[in-house]
């Protein structure tokens, strides 16, 4: 099930598996063992279900049996926006482990069904090719590589594998709760489609991946102190994608309206916390600062430098960033 090129990529790396004791990650655990791929595991207990304690115990037992490290995070109770906050908690945990222990990759058990669910949810909201494609098999993050070895495999194939090898795994009862949007799309649309058209859907994602690589260039976002910037390109769509990834990385998911404003305006306030300003040669992202009285001389200097109104207070309070901005305004550094 794991493609040969993925096995080769992971073979000599220090890998961390995001584990939950559910069917997907348990199947990936044993598939990695079969391929002699080295890895350790990390699991998060959100303290919402009685079963979660048994899942953590199972994770520890597997790790002990197969001589793997097992890291456990006991999450504080999440009071609202569970899916988004739970995601942040676990990825902060994984990132900490990676940095602390020198892991090179993070492995997740996302499969073809997960990818199709995402596609359908984005499609119904209104999205471009990049948003529709969503997950990639290999994604480079700041300090590790995110790898999804099962992205072309169906849930049905994973369940068959587990049954064939009589492998124990846990079912999360919340997976059948249709009040969660992802579960609704899974049961109503994704699963019926995959039962009939799995091979065609997998092939379509292969084509989409190739098309997106051609259509959208990768833009590097740099930082200086508390500001971030990147140089403009003729591809405005690529700039919006870069901004979307940047804000996701710092914990904010752009809304549909924010994306629209970024496409149509030269200056946009994001979540009342950040300002994005588009200039001829570069795009500048700064914290949004209010209630600061600016001297007349500074206002005039900002006017000459074409600094927008919403970013002036930040630059007034951050002299180093202001001086660096001037070098950007003169030429590319």
C-alpha cells in the first residue's frame, strides 16, 4: 500500500507517526513495520471520551512491543471550536517533539477518503485548484517534512488489511456524528462516490497535483523582527496562496471574505490583528497597531515612502523594522 518511492524516501530518516489507535493510523503503524521504516509515535488524549484512556494504553503497549518511543499529550479541555483547536494542540505537540528530538518527518494516516472529503467541502464553498487539491503526499514545512503515505489508499482497503492480519484498533464513536461537517460529507457523499469510482478519483488527484505545480509557483515568505514580506510576482493567485499558507502557519485560517479582499484591495486588515499591504515590488505583513499618536514629521516620511495608514503605527513603534522597510522600498535585498 505504501508506494516504493515513499518507502525509499522514509527508509533512512528519523520519522514520527501521528498515532490515534484508530483504524487508519494503526494500519499505517503495521505497514511501516512491514517496510522496515524506522519511526516513533505520538498520541494526544483530548479527555473527551472514556475510550481515549484505553487508546493511549494501546499506543504504549504497541510502542513497548515493537521498541518504539511513545509520546503522550494530555490536552486541556477544549470549550469551543473543537476541530480547529484540537488540530492546533496536536500539531504544536508534534512540532515540539520534532524540534526537541531531531525528527525529520511527521507521518499522518490521511487516506483517499480524507482527501475527497476536503475536496467536496471546498468545492461547495467556492475554491480554486489549490484549495481543492488540499493535502499533498509530501509537504515541506519549516523544520520537517509532512508525509502522508496512504493518500492514494481507500478506507475500505485499510479495514480489509486490518481484518486480514487480525490487528486490534479502536473506532471513535464521534465519527458517526453528522453534526460534524466532515462526517456529514463523508457519509453522504465521499463514501458512496469512492465505492463506485475510487480508481478514477485517485487518478484525478494525480492530475490535479501536477496541474497545480504548473499553475502556482512557490513563493518564499521572509521575516524581519515582527514583520513578514515577499516579493511580488505576475501571478496574483500564487501570492494569495502564499498568504493563505502563511496565516495558516501562524494559527489563522483566512475567511472567504478575507481572501476576496486580498484579491481586490491593496491594503487588508486580517482578523483585526494583521495588516497586509501590496506594493509594486513586494507584499508586507505587519501586526495591526492602533491608538498611537504619530508625530507630523513621521507621517510625512511615511507618505513619501508610500507606507499605508494602517501600518504606520507599527513602524513608528518598531524602528528596526522601519529601517528595514526602507531598504525594501529602494531595492530588493
